[in-house]
């Protein structure tokens, strides 16, 4: 297992649950949850390809799973495959679906995949300005490459005029935010977001329950975008505002993306992640990721009844079948505990008191994220600290269990979005979608 966040902790748990396997971990931090599950752990940056490959060879690894996107972009999958190791994550070329938003939009256009929006990619600010003006400033301004979910700015949320959009677009080009001297401008979509993750063996997708992530830092979905503050899923695999036909439209789009990647000569092996906007005109694509979502992995993996290791092996071997996949019909709510100041300036290296036994008694699940274990104590880093997941017959029961679990996490400098999964927030979304759909 490569990666040391809460998503990776959840993946490790799914691995340990499925078979009597030895788990080996490479991560940049000392994640207490993964340290407990792994037979051996190496502390190294996930993008240090040589070190990861060496560790894999030393320990005669049969199957590698890569959690985060950065090592995919660095070509870790390719390097491991070259050494004869099976990998249930995409190659560098297949991962371009996430690592280049320009490539993703062009692929959708080339293969006429539904769910595309008006967009343009620009090197020159004058051209970007013309396009922004054409759309009356009602745009999303996006870096092309990876920014950890923090590089996108949207009209009405982060700026309110064409001038401000142009100013940020200029900054993206000049400072090469996201790694390229270019900017992607998209028409602003209006609606509710949902995530659809699916296993892919390179030919077909096998979808998981839908999830709604909350990317904005503050209650009521306000403030800057973050890596994700929490998420929920429902017992029927849909969401309170999402109909079966919308879900199926999302699946159709992901299947078309998989087929397009195959035709491009870079079949996609692993978990594919669609971030969609449900609009008045139907389902649109916000982004496609080449891995599990974080936090969304924590909503779906605890519900997986099939054997996760076997699913991963089948993906790597290109022969997954529906028979292997089954999810519990339960609802989940996941809330992240983050350091105070997260999103602007995190309080780093402050202790968090985590009463593991207390959490366990409530029935909630605990997933450690970017924390460090030092002398038996848990300390924050810049990023998200840990996640608590409640599972229940419906989302409100799951929310209550999640909150019970959170009572056993204490710290003077932590922040939690307690509104996630509450009736008030969810009903507001349902109402808004009803109004939009007319
Ligand atoms: P991304 O990193 O592309 O997922 O964008 C981060 C967030 O920005 C998304 O979760 C959306 O909330 C928002 N966003 C991105 N693109 C658009 C768009 N074209 N219209 C409206 N909101 C968007
Ligand atoms: N939850 C957003 C992401 O994983 O990209």
C-alpha cells in the first residue's frame, strides 16, 4: 500500500479484512492506523519511485495498491509493472485523465462523451479574457495539473466579476499553478455535486454507491475549497437528490471514458472516480480522478462485502466480474477532524487526544490521516488529521453515530464541520435541486 492518509488507512483495512495477507506500507508520515495493520512500513515520499520499487522488491510484493494521485503521475505503476509486480492502479498515461484537465476535456470531446461543458485552454491572458467575457465572467478558472483540490476558483463562490476571473487566470498562467503555463476556463455549472467511484479492469466499470463530498471549508458549504471536509452516502446507493436515472447516466459516462482510454492505448486499471454536477440539463462532468476519493473511500469501503484483494487482483489481471462485488445496503457519514486554520494556515504539530476504545464502543470507525505518531501521541500536520465514520440504517442514524464517535476526539486546536450529514443541510440540497429541475 502506497500512501499514508485516511483513504489509505481505509484501503488497508479492506485489504486486511479480505484475506490472510501480509501488508507492507510506504508512506511519508507515520499514520498510526496503518502502522498497526502493516507487517512492515517504510517512511518515504510516495513519489520517490526508486525507493518504493526497492522496498517492493525487497519484500517480494505480489500486488501494489497506490492511494494518492502524485505517485501515479510520477509513474510508480509503470515502474512496478516493469519489475513484474501486479498493480491495481493506473499507469502514468491512464492517470492523465486526472493529472491533465486539458487532456481529460479533449478526450471527452474527441469521443463525444456526454456531460461536457463549454471550455477553453489558454496560454495567453488576452485570449482567456475574451472567453471569460463571452461567458459574462460566469466561469470556473482551473489550473491544468494537480493542486490537491485547492486550485479551482468559481464565479459566485470565490469571485464575482469577469475582472477577478481574468486576474486569477493571469496568476495561474504566470505562476504556472498546477505545473503548466496555461489555464483552463469552463462555463460555470449550477447544481448539486455527487461522486461516483467504480472499479475498472480496463474494459468495464463496476460502480459503487454514490457519495456526496463537502469540499468547502465552512458550514453551509462556504469558504475556500479543501481536499474535502466530510461526505455521506445512503442505504439505497443513491443520494436524497439523485435519481436512479442520474446515477445510471454517471455510470454511462464513466464507462465511455474507460472505453476511450482503451482506444487511446492506455487502458485504465483501478478505481476511477467521477465528480459530477447534477444540473437542470442533466449530469455534467466536473472532473475525473484516477483513484479512490478522499474522503469518499471511507464511505464505500467499509460497506464492501466482496473480497477487496480479489477485486484488486482481478482489476490488475483485466478480468473483474460482477459476482465479486457486493455492498451492504447501509448509509454512511464521514466527518474529518482537521487542524485549526486548515485551508489557510494550519496549526501544525499540536496534539490530538484520540480515545480509540471510546470510539470503538460507539460503533463509529476511525481512520487516521496526515498525523504523526510520536511517543504514543498523535500530532497534527498541515493536512487533515483523522476521519470518523458512522454507519447506519439511514443517513441520520449514521450521522448520530459519527457524532458519538467524535466525542472521543479532543484537542484545543481542531476543527470539524458538524453540519455534514444533518437533516438541515441535506434537505436544503433536495429543495434546491427540486427548484432547479422545475
Ligand atoms: P475540481 O478540482 O475540478 O474538482 O474543482 C473543485 C470544485 O470546484 C468542484 O468540486 C466544484 O465544486 C467546483 N467546480 C469545478 N468546476 C466547476 C464548474 N465548471 N462549474 C461550477 N463549479 C465547478
Ligand atoms: N474528495 C475529492 C477527491 O478525492 O478528489
